[in-house]
């Protein structure tokens, strides 16, 4: 209750992992850890969908709907009908 | 801007230092309070720090002055190159999210600056937070330069450079009290004028209580909320905002009974209820907008928050305004 962040769009297929560990290197919330020379998804709920792991994974083992978790950008997008990239940061 | 005539000349390298001048500090203050928000940028290109040679390391950053300055200060004492991308004056992380700190921009900037003629090695050190916009393997394929992701914070570069391995702590983004405090002025100053205008109007229409209520509501959302963020109950920013806004509204709501002793009890209660409904809604809305400033909210989560709470904000605000207005006018 009162937690809209329990779920996210992160999907990881460990069968595709080649063990390069770049997902561990780029994740700002330590969502992945290396284990048995493969990446393991250990803190799924901490994912903020920034997309860093996805774009850097050569094996395309990670899929997610990446985007910026910014309400003002989304509200502006909803009001103007444009793509939601416009915020003031 | 590629000057065809200069193609055969030496690659252009701009000078910089690792010391900040008084005018740099002044510019930082202006950036922090939001003066000329989009103008805090430096020219994209290749900069030389100290006395770099063909084997010196290359660090990549955004052309937002606060990003560039944090990097050059952190690299004090090192002879190296700084490759500044054109991110339209936006910091690394936001630019990566918007797609201006990107694979394409790196490829373009490496070509324009003719970096391959300046250095012998083939490695770029990027800030970790640039990663959402950059595919390291793509950069390698298109420029022959490999990408190494450094730590999140430039200040940790000296430690990082000893081993070129980032610790778990270096990899983790934080949102400390200090991080949150520096964000307050920009948001508060943006709301200052509308706040004063509405407070002024309400002062004449409904008296001092209402105008102070407007100020308290905005201060709660834009100042108290960022400070108290981790300690407010629940996970959702909107719910945290409703709770904080409710606490701030309570004394105003109760003051109705003291300030208008001449009113009938139902008039007093009507206005008290109105304030208790309208004020938290606004605080919660400002709080919801702070998701973009935070370092951990996901887009799908924020979207869920919006669907869940914005209707509640609209209803409580609307009902509260009608009640407050009605009972202010009736007397």
C-alpha cells in the first residue's frame, strides 16, 4: 500500500548473459551482482528504469521500458501532447 | 562548426585549469538559484588540463558548467584531456536521459576534435551516469575508442584512478541531505512569484490566515519536503506530500476558530475543513513534482503515482477551495 514502485519493467534473461559485467558497472542502484561469472538480478525493486544496463548489454539480455521518472515532464507531455523529454533539469 | 579550411591544421585544443575563479563560484550560485537556467554552458570540444601528451587519459563530460567544473577540480594535479560534449547546457545524467549525452554525440565529438590524432591510446573515461545514453560497444565500433565507465561522482575520480576499478559505493548514486538542500532554491524561486501573487490576492479577499496558508503550503512542498523526504512515512512522494501538507495545514485549519470568533460554528468548521482539504493537495502536487529531482524514481512508478494520486489532489483541492471560498464570503 502507498508504494507505486513495487513493480517495474525490468526483465533479465540470465541465459543470454556472457559475463561481461557491464550491467554491474553502469547500474546506479546496484541492481545486478556478478555470481558464478554471470550477472544476477539481486535488487530488482531498486531499479529506476534509467536504461543504462539495457543499452550497454551487447547480448541484449536485458529489456525494459526506459525513461526518466519525472512527474513534471510527464505532466507537461500530457498537457502539450509532446514526447516526455522536456523538463528543466 | 567544422571549418573546412582548418582540416589540415593541428586539432584545436582549448586550455583549462583545475582551479575555480571567483567568477566560476559566482556562476555556480547563479546556476543553483536558477538564474538564466539554460545559459550555464561552455563550448563543446577538447580541453587540455595541465600539460597532457599523446598518452594522457581522456575524460568525457557534459557542457553544463557545474558538470565540467566538478570534473576539472577533481582532476587537479593530473595532466589529461577533457572531451566536452554538446549536451545543450544540461548535466550528464539528465542529458543521458534526454539523449544528448549519447553515442552519436561522442562519435561526432571524437571526429570533430580529431581525438585520434591527439592521443595514441584508444580509451575514453566516461562518468557512470552517462551510461543511459551511451552504448559502449557502439562507441568502440564507430570510433575505435573503448569506453570505461568511471565512478558516479567526479570527486571520487582520484581514488578510482589508482586502480581503475570502481567500488560498490562509487557505483551507487546517493540522495543525501546536502544533495537535496542544493535543489531547494531553484524550485522555491520558481514558485515564489505565483505564491506571492496568490497570497496577495487572498489577503484582500479572505484575510491574513488565507495568505499565510498559501505561503505555508508552498514552503512545505518546496522546502520542507525535500529536507524531510526520507523520514516521511510511505514510499510514494504524493502520499508523503499529503501527510506533510496535512500537518502544516492543521494549525491553519484550527486557527479559523480563533481568528473568526464571531462566525457561527458551521461557518468556522466549513472554512477549517476547506483549508484542511485544499492545502495538503497543493503540497502533495509539489512533492510529486520532486520525483524528477530525486535519484531513484522509475518512470513506471511515477506514472502509477500520477494515476493514483492526481485525481485525489484535484478533488480535495477543488472541494477545499469551494468550501473555503464559500464560508469566507457568507459571513
